[in-house]
């Protein structure tokens, strides 16, 4: 499951864009997911509390058994049972 900040790197062709693009290109459309929360953040730029967004994303990712793709590893590694990957570093 792709986190908002990873998608922003991709859309804005930010630092390490090529790493994210390479990883995304090797996946079928059904393998790449984002939460409804991420979609709303990208579409409308919602400025809700960072803590609320993170907690909702964590609950959704754990419920789905999804891997959260984020550049904010330190924040999300604190959640037991949540798989986290950073495509910007690998």
C-alpha cells in the first residue's frame, strides 16, 4: 500500500524518483494500492491532523495485511504487525 509521501515523490519527480518508478513499473496494477485516505489527501490536499491520518492509515494497512510504502519509516515501524518498506532507499 503506497503512502502519500511516496506518491508525492513520484508525482513531483522528487529525489529518487527513478527508484520509485522502477519499483512501480515491475508491479501489475492490482499489486499497487493506496488507501482511501491517501487518495483524498492527494486529490483535495486535506489538511487534517497528521496524527489522525497516520492512525487511520495504520489501521487500514494492518486490516488489509498490506505493506505500507513510505519514506517515514521511523513513525510507522512503531506499529506492531505493520509491514513497512521504503522504496526511496532501496
